[in-house]
C-alpha cells in the first residue's frame, strides 16, 4: 500500500479518483450487459434478426479487415512485381492456349445448346434457367481457425445477395451468408454447418453432402449400402432445395466404407473446388429469363475434368 | 503502478491495432497460437484507468470482434465485458502483484474469456473438441509484459 500511495501522491491531484473510481456499480452494468448479450445471441442464432446491425458494423469495420489482410496483399503484389519477363510471357502464352481451347469448346456448346433447347421444346419441358456470373476476388479468410469462410470483394453495391452460390473453375465453393456494402462473406462447403443437395453424376443417386470442418473432406449422408456409388464418382449439385443451381461439380467420392449391421455406409468425398487455393471466384446470379441450359450432365463431367487438368498447369 | 495520464489517441490506436492483429492471418501456421489481442487491450485499459474504461466499453469492443470474427453477436461482447468486470473488482490487488503473478492473472482472465466463448459456441452448436481454445490465453499471458510496457511508455509520452 505504501508503495502505491507514494506513487499516487507523485501524480496529479485526481489520482486518488482514478484509482478508486470505477463508474457506478460495475456489477449492475455487467448484469445489464449480460442480459443484452443474451438477447442478441438468441436473436442472432435463432431468428436472424440482427443482420442489419451486423451489416452496418461490418461496413464500418471494413478498413480494419483491409488492413488485416494487407500483409498477404503486399506479398502477392511483390510476387507479381518481381516476376521476370520470361515468366510473364510464358504465362501469357499458356493463357492464350487455354483461351483457344475454351473458345472452341464454347462454340461447340452453342450448337449443343440450340439442339438441346429444340429437343426440350419438342418435349415441352420447362426450359432451364441460365446463370450469369460476377467475378470476385477473395480478399480474406475468416480469422477463426474453426470456421471455413471467405471474404470476397463484392457486396450489396454489386447486387450480391444472401444465399447466392459461389463457384470457382473446378466446382462449387459455397454460398454467400452475409452481405456488406463492399464485401461479402462466403460459407464454404467444407464448414461443419454446411450441406449441399447432390447427385451422383454416373448413376443419379441423390444424397446430401455435408461439410466436416476439414478442408479436404466432405461427408455423404444417409446413403444406403446398396446404392450405386463407387470411388471416384463425381457428385454434382442436384438443384433440389432451390438454393444451388443444378449441375455444378461439388466433390469426388474418395472412400466408401460399409459396416455390416450399419444402415448407411460412410462415404467421404473430396471437394472439387480449390477451397484453399482459389483467388478468383464467380458469384452466380440465377436469372429469371429462360435461356439455354448450361450443360448436360455428360458435358459437365468432361468440362470439370478438363478444367482440373488445365488448372494444374 | 498507476497512470494519472491517459492518452485517448493511444487508446484508439491500440484498439485498432488489436483488431487488425486479430483479423490478420500473417502467421497462418500459428493461427491457434495467436494471443487474444483485444482481450489484452481491454485488460490493460480497465487496469490502468478503471474510472474511464469499464464494462460498457469492453462490451462494445467485444461486439466489434463478434462482427470481425462473424461469430454469433453478443458472445465475444459478453466475454470481454466479463474481463473488464473482473479487472474492475481486482485491480487494486492486481497493482500490488509482481509481474509473473500479473501474467498469471492475465492468463486466468483471458482463459475465462475463452472458456465463455467456447461454452457459448458449444451451446450454439459450432464448438470444437479439445483444449486448444485456451492457447490464446497462454500466449496472451506471455506477451502481456511487452504490451504493458509499450502502452505505458506511449501513455507517458503522449498523455
């Protein structure tokens, strides 16, 4: 006590105040704040009623997010700035080659799409909706190591809305769960709270694909032992539930384990999209107007395969 | 030791720095070891100026952390308010402690903070098993002497 008293008297006159004064009743304040927190938690977790508050605060705090991700951005920039001319030329060449391949494919698709539309028209089936896309940059990932989320640089200003699907060149990555003015947050398919309705491309078996909390593993739920699924099968989004568009590759079956006596087999799958690696992603907009279908399932498989090969190079 | 002078710009900068550090992924490999920066900052300011920074300021800062971490609103807010409350009730004893004992208190209070967050996460269904969630409290206690020294010096110089 003597030490602190000596120190206190060295300081200005109001030092006594600063050491004993602590505002009125911290206990009461804690109670009030606890009550408020509880209300917020329930409103947020059960009723999603505070999204506006979150969005406003998120927009206010976006400079901090930007600052937080500055080191990576600087690293990336310096990588770009100091890559040699030969490397850049080589990259341009490879991109040109790839563009050529894709253009040829798209011209082929145009005729296929026309054919398909004509056939669908003959069968008077409902014409499928095409999606338009918006390219977005991944500017950050969530600081919480236990949840799998990305931050992209498109937000309410670019008409991004909650629930929109996010894909990369190889497949479905996730969905938008929160929209700020300039940025949005994307929940990845590998998050333990995420599920996608899928079907096996080869056999058409439907199931729900759940995230596990690990980036490289997804889990196929409630598939009976007798279902026609093999290792290596491609799982594409089935479009059921209306949230995700139909026909985008989501994952590839990695292992199947069936235990005698268990009702369902344990099936693990590897995500098709580069959840850890993709820098550029596409935000899908499901259009209202009818347009040619994106692809038929068969083409989707070849497309996904081709993309994977080219992405390696 | 008590500070009679408090510099609000230093408060502002330290809060922004703590938030940037809790968003930044600079050492990606050591993400689970990252100290609970904002908890440290709340501890420091309620400890040094209990008359001006208290439960409500801590709650607001925690709310911002909730938004930054996109956790359920109110979880970190309450946990931060809890730190502030515990510092307010013990700060007179805390001042008398030698540095190692202070670090122990920092570990305890940050640990309580992390446990509260972990508990709320479990209840809301997004918790993870194991005790690794306590690591930020441990590293926080280890960096406490440096944080405290740097902020003290800044306060004396600019306050």
